[in-house]
C-alpha cells in the first residue's frame, strides 16, 4: 500500500488531575481541578514518513508522545495503530514490540548498572526475537554497527560514553525490538550541534534503510524543518495548524506559527533583539475562552474571545483561526 | 578591571590509570555588564569551567594550576565557608540538569522564598510576593496558583524555568548559566534571554552563558569562547566568530547547524568524536578530525594567537 496509515490520533484528549490532596481541598472548599494537557487532537502519520510536532514548553507534546505509544490512555478519543485501537491491543505484545520511544535525556534513560550489550539485548530477549546466546550477540553486534558503534563498545557501561554516543545506544535499544514506528521526544535537544548533525543524519539513514515511521517532537524549528514531512503546530493542547512541512514553512498561516517563526534566533543577525511572543502565557488549568491564543494574538477580534475556531483547510494546510477563515490574515 | 578573570586554569582528575587533564590552561575574563558565550561539544570542559569557578568541582577533580579572580580577589584558594557565601549571593548558578537543583519534596514556592530569605531580610508575605514575581518573569503561567506545586507537576521546560528563577532571585553580580535554555522552546528562550540581557543592562550583571545553541549566542553574547577537548580553540567578538571563524573546528561547528532557510538532504558533519581525556592527540588536539591539518599540527600544540578579529589556537594563522 502506498499510503498505509501507521498511526492515527482521532479526537484525542488527555486530562491530568491537579487537585490538591483531599483534606486540603475540602478545608479550602475547592472542587477538583483538572488540567487539559491535550485537547481534541487528530492527525495521521503515513507509513515511512515523519510527522513532527512543535510548540512551546508545556503545550502537550510529551503527553502526545506518551499517548502514541500507549504509556497513557486517552481520556477521550482513540489512538489507532495500523487501524487498530491501541487501547484494545494494550495487552498484545506484538503491537507493543512494533512501536518504541527515544527520550530526550540520553543520561536518564539508560540503566547505569548494565553493560551496553545487555541494554540493547533486553528487548530482544523480552520479545523472544532470538534466544540462543550467540544469536542474541549477533543481533546486538549488528544493531551497534547500525548506529555507528562497535561490538567492543558493548562491554562498556553507559557512563563511559559521551552524550551523543549514549543517544546512539538509546537508538540501538529502540531498534532492537524491530519496530516500525518510533516516537522521538526531543532526541537531540540535549546534544550539541555537531553531534546533533550526526544523530539526525543517522535517523534519516535508518528511516530510508528500514522504512521507519517517526513521530518527531522538537522545539527547534530548524531541526523540524530538516526532518519533517508533515508538521503539526501545537498551542495549549490543540493542534492549531497542520499540513505538509514545506507548505507551512513557505507560508505559515496561523498567527501563532508566524510568531514562532519570527522568534527564532537568527545567525545572520548578530545582536538582534528577538520579538518574543508577547503577552501572558495562559494557564492550561483555566485556558482562555474562544481561541486560546487570543490574549496574545495581534489579529484577535471579539469573535475570537467567544468562539472556538474550527479546523478549516487552506490548500493542503489545516488551520484553526477565524482570521484565516475570514481571509483577513494578510 | 574585569569582574571575573580566569588565567591558565587547569583541572585534573587523578585516577588509578594516571592523571586526566580535563581543562588545560584556560584563560578568559568577563566584565560587569558583559555576556560571554561558551560553546563546544559535550565533554569539551564547559561545565567543568563553571564548576571550577564556583568551587564545586566533583571529587577527585581539583584545580591543578592557574588562578581565578572575582572582583579583584582570588577565589580559587578560598576555604569552603567564605566561598559558599560568595556562591549563591554574589555568583548565581543555573545548572544543566534542573532535576538535581530542585528538591522534589518541597513546593517551588518554598524553595524560592527560602533562597531569598537566606540572602536578604524579607517578611514571608514579601518573599511570597517576590517569588510569584520571579515565576512570572520566567514565564510560568498562573504563577500565583502554581506556587504551591511540586517540581514533578511541571513539564520539563517549566522546571528549567523554575531553576532559572531560583538562580536569579538573589540578584547576583555574576551568573553562570550552564545550558539554561537548551531544553526550552524558542519563545520561552527569547523571554529568558531578554531577562538575562535586561539584568546585564540594568544591574551590570556579568553572565557566562554556556550553550551549544549558536543562535542564542548570536543574539545574546558580546564575546564567545569555543572550547574543544579542554582548551579554548577560539575566542573573540561574537559577530567575528560567527561570520569569519578562524579555527577549522569553529568552521565545522557553524556548518553543522540546520538552517531554516533551506532544507538539505544531509547536514554537514564533523566526522569522528572528540578524543577521550586519556587519549588526547599530540600537537593540535583537533588534528585527527581537521580537514586542513598539515605536518606541524601533528607534533606542536598551538597557542591562542591573533587571527583576524578573533584569537585562534591554530597553526594556519602563524605567520613566520
Ligand atoms: N503528571 C502530571 N501531573 C500534572 N500535570 C502534568 C503532568 N505531566 C504534565 N503535566 C502538565 O501538562 C501540560 C503538558 O505537559 P507536557 O509534558 O506534555 O508538555 P511538553 O509540550 O512536552 O513540554 P516541554 O517542551 O517543556 O517538554 C503542562 O501544562 C504540564 O504542566
Ligand atoms: N567526575 C569526573 N571524573 C572524571 N572525569 C570527569 C568528571 N567530570 C567531568 N569529567 C571529564 O571532564 C571533561 C569535561 O567535562 P564537562 O566540563 O562536563 O564537559 P561539557 O560541560 O563541556 O560537556 C569530560 O571529558 C568529562 O568526561
Ligand atoms: S482565532 Fe482569532 S485569536 Fe485565534 S489565532 Fe485566529 S485571529 Fe488570533
Ligand atoms: S592547528 Fe592544524 S590541525 Fe589544528 S585546527 Fe589548525 S590546521 Fe587544523
Ligand atoms: Mg516534553
Ligand atoms: Mg556540560
């Protein structure tokens, strides 16, 4: 199938309970409070492509990442993996084997007491992809080679490696269960640019070689531009603009996307004062009415304060904004 | 006179297999009101430089040579107690890992008010009001409502901003910020950078800003030092280092940054990795990875020498 859907989010929401402990709550006569980290999000990732999510800190990216691999159960809506609901298949190891996650922090996510060989071999053993010791060893060796490490590195412990090498180990481990779908939550944010270039090149090579599908999360728009086929821009739990990455970078439609692009530091302009996205960062506990972006939006009108904008198509790009819908965005 | 003056700083780790030299004769200074950017691959020695300045080298690491002057007085040989008083009040630190700085058992409000109250006489109500103000300034939404929350209730980026508030709330003269915005997205980053710049302008605060984000350096720093394998490879005014890098390593570093303007199929990469401390190459320590290495590079280590508008440790710039 040319356009097989690997992962779909259908109207997914996720709430966190942020109430104070019961007794304090009762004493202060407060009701329960919940924080809507993800609000009615839908997207589709086609097999072999990269869907990227960008947005400010706290907008819900990592929460979507966790929902996508089944670490959280959506409060509403469904995550489908190859057209099957993840919730119904949670118990199926076959499906769990086929999706994996790479975390931002290559230091915290590797067990410091295990040798690299055992770290990489663990999924192979857990999913019984190989059982004979020399078969397991062979697989570990070829995984390490895939990510540019050597078999000898397998005898060492994580602390003996640099940040970039540890991220290579995490990638080798993530690949060990032979997944088709990888969620990468800020995989290079902890790395410096020269190592980042090596890791991003490696991820693209692996995608081509193994036909991997990526959900790629980053707050670095230049990195996203380098990696993404499709792009979703998040604001306070919602995707406010999504479509082909090139189309969005060529002509961002949503006022928030435009501000984000303007806020990027520019190497060409040394000493330039950036335009920070002005205004208050709204609280996800009590999000603003109507369009949640309205307190910071230069194009906001009365309608924006009361009416939540719907997703409408503008060419290939889906945007949720009254100004764009009314054609007063330029 | 510079507020911070570091001369020939050398840091060593004695190990069973011999002594590892992690910093080798590092020299630089920072004036009041100035921001010095420090860039380089992980393991280059950026964090160690910051740790050595504030006397927080992890054992068995020790300063094996050179001196550090703060406000005209040596601080590298101070006893722990006087040093502790300078640290925190006169020198603020923002560490790379927010989780190690925040106490998971206390609310963030308590951590902020306690920090301010150890450095200044403040009533509880005043301290609380100021704490909310700082949370606001670093962009924590609904600060007044979330002041009673615990660190784990915040997203990664929000925790980092709490750490920044914690370092700045005592209003120090020098701020050592180790990758303060690396985990943050551009808009919050812009806000934090603006805050740091305001502090330097309005209060004459000096900042040592460690980051690998050249974009942040470009718009924030006055000068930048590029570190490689425990030494400074190049140092100079930020515009010169970015536009006309004199050291081949700086050049490669600049080229490996993905661009917003156009998409390339492969990013430029500097092949190989920085050497381990027990296997520092002879001569110029960058020579095994350097596309322009020549014979002299393999046996003579270069010192920083003038190279156009910057200074670079590279034999290409030695004339005569
Ligand atoms: N366990 C939790 N309990 C309460 N609130 C939470 C919890 N985890 C996340 N949140 C809140 O949910 C929202 C989304 O968090 P999430 O971690 O998805 O953000 P993010 O987009 O990944 O941010 P960052 O870029 O900083 O990592 C934030 O407002 C955060 O404070
Ligand atoms: N406690 C330690 N023991 C031995 N070596 C260390 C220790 N801490 C740091 N190093 C070494 O010192 C060098 C510089 O480290 P660091 O300053 O943390 O780098 P950076 O902050 O530039 O990434 C690295 O090679 C690192 O492995
Ligand atoms: S809906 Fe209104 S407030 Fe929201 S982004 Fe569009 S113009 Fe701005
Ligand atoms: S001294 Fe030689 S090896 Fe070192 S950076 Fe210069 S040209 Fe390259
Ligand atoms: Mg996150
Ligand atoms: Mg560091």
